[in-house]
C-alpha cells in the first residue's frame, strides 16, 4: 500500500499475523477465556543512549545499559587522559627548549664555541 505523509511517499505493508491461543486464561462469570498471543512479532531489544530536550537517557536491558554506560565512561576517561598526556608532553618539550636556549645563551656569553655547537646540534635533534 502506498501512503503519503507531509509530502513523503512510502510503502506500507501491514503485518498480518495469526494469534495463538495462549496458556493464560480463566473464568469470568461462568465464561471461560484465554489470552491470545502473537508469536511472530519480534521486539527490537537494542541498547541505546537517546536524548530528549537535552536530557540523556538509556533504553534496553539493565545489564546492557550498565555495560554501555561503563564503555562510555571508559572512552571519556581515556580521551581525557590522552588530552592531558598530550598537553603534558607539550609543556615538557617547551621547558626543555627554554632550558636549552638559556644554556646556549650562557655558552655564547662565555665564548665556548665547542659547547655552542653541541647545544645547537641538540636543538636540531629536539626540533625546538
């Protein structure tokens, strides 16, 4: 069946199913009854993080939701740790370069050409 909603055309095929008489039942005012069950309908049981009006919430089985939350925390902590380590390495390199420049300046003031050449080679290796 072809339908249109707000200008979007899509195909709709209704699900046809045969209800199966279940085991649940009873008697009410002398009439026996049984509950019908649809056997072919499968529920999507995925776990996901959703957001509604800026608030995050989770759907799915509680154990799977807990595992998803732990994975997201671990990912956040790892990314945060990597950022801190990158910043730390950058700070460390800038301190080494600053120290090297100071040592080079002192060597030039003393007139020690051998030490100046060694310090310049070191600066090229560190890429200051």
